[in-house]
C-alpha cells in the first residue's frame, strides 16, 4: 500500500436562472468534506468562471484545460450539482478524461422551495447522467439520489468512490510475477495471459531454476538481516536453524525479483520443489509480502493475485487468500475458510508461530514442510472475491461476509476460520456453476460495491456481486 492520498478534481455545475449564490457555499462544503475525510483535491480558481462553476461551453473548455494541466494528479472527478446544472458545459469539461466520475446532487430543503432558493438538483442530475451516457463518459452515483456534502451519507459515498478510484488507477497497468510453472496437479489455476495483456495486465514468468540459483548465491549480510527480520515476526520454536536460513534465502530473492521486474503482485509455485530441495514451505515469505502490500498468491494463482490486488486497493490494507474448504456442521449459512497459511500478520489476533505442513510431512517426509504460519484469524466483516479468465474475457465476482469466532476442532490442520453470510449457499453454487477456483481473496471491510463498480464499469471486466 502506498501513502499517497486519493485525490479528487472538484467540478461544480451551474444553470444561470437557478440560484448561483449556492455555488460558493457548495465549493466550501465540498472542500470541507475532502479535508474531513482525509482526501486531497484540486479545484479550479473561482474567478475563472461565473461563481467558480461551469455552465457554458466556453467554461467547459476552461475546465477541460484545467484537467489536462493536472493530468496524473487526480484519481477521480466529483461532479457536484448545487443547482440544476448545465449538461452542455459539463460534457465539454469532461471530454476525454480517463478517471471515474462521481455525480452528486444537493437536496432541496423544506421551507426553501421558493424561486430564490429552489435548486432542482435532482432533475438536473437525471438530465446530466443522460448526457454523460450519450457522450460515453462513465460515472458513478451516490447511494442516495440527493445528498449533502456535509452529511455522513456523503462521507460513505466518498469512501466508496475513493476505493473505486484506487482500484481503477492500479489495475489499469500493472505487472504480476509468475514464479515457477503452474502447480502440476492444479489445472484449476490455468490462465489466459493474452486476455490479461489486452487489459494492460502484464505477466512476467520466472522459472524456479532461476530462483534456486539466486537463493544459493545470497550474500551473507542480506541473509543475516532477513533471518533476524523473520525471527522477529514469528516464533520459530525448536526447528533447525537451516529452516529459517533457507526461508530467508527465498525472502531475499523475492525482494530482488519484485524490484528488478517492478512487480505489483506475485503468484508462486509453492509445492513441491521448495519442500523436496530445501526442506521448507514458502508460506512465511508470502505472508510477509501480503503484509507489505505485494499480494502473493500460492499455487501460482495469478488470476486471484489480481483480485487480491483489487481488494487491497479498495480496503487500503493487506489481503489474504484462503480456500473455500469445508461445510460448518449443519449450518448452511456458514463455511470454513482455510489455508496452510500465507496469511498476513495483521489478520491474526496475536503473534504467530511457524509449524510444519502435515501434507508435505506425509508426502515427502518429516521436516520438509516447515514454514507455514499458524495463529488465530481475526473475526469481523470482510469482502471476498475471486477472478478468472474465460473465453478471452476477464471475469470476477465479489460478496460480503463475516468472519466469526465459531470454534473449529483443535485437530484442524493449518489456519481455519468460519465465514458466515445469508448467501453462503448461493456463493458456493455460483462458484461451481461458473467454474471459479477454490481460492477466495479476502479483505477487511465492506467493499463489494466498489469492486464491482470499478471492475465492471471502468475496467470492463465481467463482474457479479452476490
């Protein structure tokens, strides 16, 4: 995650025979809303147009030039309608922009319906949206038809719109690292690189032989620093020191690959070569990358690295990837999510410990699967999603669930948590009917609307919300 604040360009519509005096207070209201919610903004000088708003085509040209002068400095435009607004000026002002647009209209107030105070912003919003659609300018609506910038409802609209803008900005052009070949046993994670490249998602493939060669050549000072770092994150218990050393070698190599190839997310072939050659599972390395803001998918699930990246940008926080793994007793609204795990530290209730992957222990012998991250997963509201390529298209779904503190048997291997939703059965049926893989990307908070809006409307992915 980056520290850069989401930045909006503020636009104010006007129509001359409606109260223009309302524009000045709207400019102040909107700037106050930006500061209150921690967003940056750019705003055209008030003196450049009548009331500092846009009505005529000439004023629209001035605003369009303003946007071009600040290209790359803003993530979205907030189109505010203090009164009816003029769609001619707006269509010129927003011509050629390539960022999301939020359309906000002020409410009329009881006792202020006379000619001197009436806004008609609701009617103006309907007209404005009609013309924006005619002009192929994509836009997002506030949750309520009319909303005041100084309201809690608008604060929520801003949070959602900021999430949309972050997703769109980051997914328009980024690089994913495919570390190793597709896990041989998992045809489920096959992808269409060309379909992804057509949407400016570039995949850089790096063979495990390259990774292993780099691991063997890690410098002592880099290795020592990484070993100390990892040992401070997790309790390694009594496992032999070479386990920490080999895990740290991979950690150093992954840092270099991410830097050298400018990778924003990765998928890794996590079994079985790391286990058979070096005697460890790479979960801790992936866990740490996820915590640092480089979504890292196990089992070379490149597609869900995209969903992880989108959810990370929506929530502005680390994400995790789990399996939709088990039913939970007889409760149809619940299921158990599980992984070995590569879960980021901020998803755990306390400090974690390193343990051994029992499946690898069974398959390859004792000591081969040391490196999975064990701990208790936090409960709370989350947004989930999954991603796939199919028939040349990019497809996704998203939904909201709650991670609960329902107990799971002590003998349960790995990290598991119970997820609950009234739509749990629908989600599972949807995954099966539409051929989604068993992996689910997860972020804290409620962002399903933002993910769907960004992916479907602005990025042109086939996206469903459940």
